[in-house]
C-alpha cells in the first residue's frame, strides 16, 4: 500500500537531510506506529505519502503508483483517498458534529441522501452516538478527536495518517481514541500513526518503525516504544 524505495528528503535550508535512504513497505491493512524524537523525520514521512513534499532521491509508491509519476491534477484524488488526523483536531468551530463530518462529503459532491445515511453510521463507529448536534466547544478533547477521526474516515479512505493523535489528550482518554483507530484499521484501512505516546505503543503492540536523524533504526512487528538494545 505504501512503499518507500531508498527515499532521501533534503530541505534546501537544512544541512542534514530530514530523511535518508529510507526503505520500508507497508501492506494493505497494516497498523504502523512511527516513533522517534522530535525532528527525526516523522512528519516529513507523512507529507511524502500525501505528495505535499517530493523526495530529493528515491521513490514513494502509494497504492501501486509511483508518486513522482502522478500528474499534478491527480494529486487531489490521491489525497481524497487518504484520511488525516492531527494533534490539534482542526474541527470547524461553527459547525456541529454532524456538519463537521458531513462537510468532508459535501466538498466532494456526495448527494444529501447518501450523507444523511453514512454520517450517522460513522458517528456511531467512533462512539459519539447521541452527540451529532453538539458543537465542538461543548465536547471534551477526546470527543473532538473522535469527530476528527470520523471526518477523516467517512469517505472510507484506503489509508489513515495520524500525526500525534493523542498528543493533546489525557492517558485514559487516549486508550479510547486508540481503540477507535484500531476499529478503523480492522475495517481494512491501513493506519500510519506518528506518536510520542509510549504508553499507547506499549499497550497496543503493533508494528513499530523508529526514525532517528532521518534514518530507520528499527522496524519491529508487535514492537514497543523504547527498545533496550
Ligand atoms: P518530526 O515530525 O519527527 O518532528 P520533521 O519531519 O518535522 O520531524 O523534521 C525533520 C527535519 O526536517 C527537522 O530537522 C526539521 O527541522 C526539518 N524540516 C521539516 N520540515 C521542514 C521544512 N518545511 N523546511 C525546512 N526544514 C524542515
Ligand atoms: P471494540 O469495541 O472496537 O471491539 P475492544 O475494546 O474490543 O474494541 O478493543 C479493540 C482492540 O484493542 C482489541 O484487539 C484489544 O485487544 C485491543 N485493546 C483494547 N483495549 C486495550 C488496552 N487497554 N490495551 C491494549 N490493547 C487494548
């Protein structure tokens, strides 16, 4: 589903590349924790998958397509098939839960009847049944993140990218958020989650890919956050 083939990314203003000779293959349906200190290249890795950045060397393949050969006019189509969740939720403050999730479908021209059917299903899937009419500022941080996940997933993306999704959420609530991501993963969606949350990584024992100074230094199935070498 995602294949990095000897990818190096050097930003013009930096003397050290953000990613160096990264090789990794992520299969359809996998769940990956991407770990590593701040500045190790995690966000760059996610942005390359979205073609928000281009590799300086090497190739990124998504769903069998080499992104360097994907024409610019097809990039919106690629991004539509990849859901994104962020640390800071990024909800529309003047729309309620239903409208925030529905908006993701309205902008791609889905009919009102379809929206009326699938949005409540996804609101239930993320555990917000009964809260469709709440405004974001009436929700806890964990509930706001559930809305953001519902919005990212309502279009049934092939891939979900999550950048520190539990970074602003207390530990007990984070387990609930992680269960929602796990449930989405079990529908067949490939999930890549960049995280500093050691407790979550250690509790859920997924594949762990660790970056340090832009290089992969560990790729472990059913891994833990910090490895004693
Ligand atoms: P992480 O997400 O692990 O914190 P990043 O991918 O954000 O790592 O950053 C990796 C390195 O690339 C850092 O040295 C960072 O300063 C640099 N970097 C990231 N984005 C840019 C950018 N747009 N322009 C220049 N340098 C960048
Ligand atoms: P669902 O309601 O989606 O079925 P579950 O509570 O059954 O959610 O958990 C989903 C998955 O997450 C299961 O594979 C379970 O093993 C794992 N899981 C649930 N809670 C925890 C936890 N606290 N720590 C680690 N793994 C957990």
